[in-house]
C-alpha cells in the first residue's frame, strides 16, 4: 500500500513539474509575451479594448474607449517586444509619419519597450527628464479625455522611467514630443537617419 501511495505521489509531483515547465516554455516561446505582473499598470480593471480602428479613422467615442482601455494597460499595451502600429492614435498621431516612427524604434531599441541604455529608457530611448516633460505635456489632454483616472495614471508614470511604461504610454509620449515634427530633434542622428 505504501509503495502505491509513494508511486502515485511521485507521479503527481512529476506531472505538476512538467506542466509548469511546459507552461513556462510556451510563455517564453511566444515573442512579445510578458507576464501580467511584469507590466506597469497604474490604474484599471483589466478591461479589453474593442477591435482596433484603422489608423486613418478620426477620433470617435469608440476610439476614446479604445484609448482608455490601452491607457489602463490591456493585453495589447502590455506587449513590450516587437514593432506594431502606434497604439496612441489621438491628437498628435500622424499616420504618414509611422514609417519614421518605426525607423526610430528599430534604431533606438530594436523595438524593445523595456530597453535601457545608460540614462536612456524604453523603445524611444528617452531620458527620464524628457519622459517627465512629456507627462506634463500630456496631462491636460489626458484630463480632458480620461478624467481624473487618466491624470492619476500620468502622475504615476512621472515617478518611473519609460521602460516601465506600457506600449501605449510610450507611443503617446513619442507623438506628444514629436508634435508634427517640431520635436524631431530629440531623435536626430544615430547610426542611420530616419
């Protein structure tokens, strides 16, 4: 009897170990996946965004809902590896400049939103001071779009470096600083021009 219980216990432990290793391997093998506890989600209830609107669609109520879900850190915003179209598509977003943004993201961080290189952080390799300035630039618009919840998120972002922000906030900071090209000098130079 003891031998049967011991063998059963060993089988259960082996099965549990193999299933946890397999789950970890699956998670690690999917590029761009991030464990939920690895992502900065300052406020929110995990709500999912509606289907993404085309980049050329002007802001609407559904776009506002989409932006709010992304700002809270939904699954798409939590994906911090690889290039994808800008999650921020508000006032400062310019679809015609997406190819330049892609070039900048690839040049600066190889599209790694967690990247850190000395005093530069995130996909766009912003200094902490530049990122903090972007949060002040964003705050008025965020208050208008998302109310006090959005302002609370922006204030939380101000306390950490961009590599800890989700994809949406890093994209939004880029477009806010870019401002129709007037902030392009922040990404001038480098190994190749964009």
